[in-house]
C-alpha cells in the first residue's frame, strides 16, 4: 500500500527487526500512522528520494522513559525517515498542532501529524522528530511492549448496540480530511460513502437502493454549499439525521433554515473520536 502511495520516484527501504514484542494498539490506527508519515515524506520529496522504515526492539531505561513519558522497560521503536526537504526549527515546533500546514490551500489539511500524535499517545507511546532544512526528516516512535500478564482490553465495540454496519454519507471536498475522516469512521465499524461534493452526494442519494443512516457534511464547499446539498437530500430522505462539521459559526445554518429536528452541528477543530462518537449517537438513535 505504501509503495503505491509514494509513487515511482521514491524508494522504499525497509529494515524490520525480528522477534519484536507485541504492542497494544489499534491496527487500523497504526496503519493510519504509517500512511500519514509516508504521505508527508512523499510531499517532502517531489523530485524523488528515499523513504525508510525501521523497526527494532529496545529496553527503555527509566531516564529515557521519563523524558518520553512512556512506561520504562521493553518497547518497540519505529523510525520513519526520508531524504526530503526537511524543516526548520520553527516549523518543527508546530507540526503536531491540528491544522498546522506549510502546504498551499487545498493541498494540506494540517491534520496528518496531529492524528499521528493522538494515536501514538493513545497507545501509550511517544513520537519525536529530528530534522534540518535540506537534510530530510526522521520521526522516531516508541511504544511500550504489551505486558503479557495484563488483561488485554477488548477491541473497541465496532459492532455496537445496532448492527455496526450503518452507512454514513460523507460530504467533504478536502481529499485529506475526507480520507482521515472516512478511515476513522470505518475503524469504528461504519460503512462510508465518500462524496467530494454536494452534487455528488445528491446523485448518490437519488438512488433508492442506497441505504444511508447518517449524513455527515462540511458546510463550506466549492460549488453547491453543504447546507444546500443537505436540504435537497432531506427532501428525498426526510428522517435522515444530519451532522454538520464546520469551522463556520452555527448561524450559517440558520440562514439556510436547517436547524430542523435532526440537524446537529460540530464546530472545528473536532477530534476524530468526538466525530465518531457523535456519528455513533446519531446512528444508534436513528435505528431505534
Ligand atoms: N517528512 C517531512 N518533511 C518535511 N516537513 C514535514 C514532514 N512531515 C511533516 N512536515 C511538515 O509538517 C506540516 C504538517 O504536517 P501534517 O500534519 O501531515 O499536515 P499536512 O501534510 O496536511 O500539511 C507539513 O505541512 C510540513 O510542513
Ligand atoms: Mg500530511
């Protein structure tokens, strides 16, 4: 999957350790970590280069563990490095902030590394970056080994009180945001129908065989606005619960007369877990 993502001009160099201890983390989320780091590396190497991934086992001494805020002892180290443009100290200090991006409008969402950071923290781990302009970048992730004696947490209830296969129609024009959002929803057990525009969503909703449980929409879209598209879809499917996710104030919606019964609103910045929780509530509610 990574090779396809990075394209032909970037060489993928893997150095994977053997006999690594297991870690306790969500597979879907870790996949997202690798994807986000690889996409960033690719973006930093428009003329090609090398993306390296290394995994190894290590024993964290108490000092290092304290500094990293990670449990001491056995751990797994994952290093993702590239030979790209690198970054200066000012940029480096801000890269984990949600919505921080140095990419032009429409290219970057600034959500990749914020997501990575959240996932690694949630897994009890740490992520440290090293870089210099022109010298590439190196992201070192440390995740403590899972303690075999500890009760393994049950995997998140992807199959919820309802079927867990509820369908979400997602309208979001930004490719990266849509991707990240769809992945998070799928990791929570939803089926996601991705629509890059309101027009596209309306076309999908016209198909009577398409089952939809919750509509999730951005507000500002090029072309038809989110509220305008939602209004049309609600004409066809009046009982569909709607969740708007937007950086715009709520009264944008009032203007469209959309504050109806089952229209809900989340104001950006929204964490992926807040979003999936909100969708889960609407999906459960709607199916009862
Ligand atoms: N491998 C890398 N090399 C150089 N700069 C990077 C790298 N990874 C991330 N960055 C910097 O961090 C910023 C934030 O990254 P990210 O959160 O993934 O958002 P986005 O990729 O949408 O800009 C990027 O805009 C870029 O400036
Ligand atoms: Mg990114």
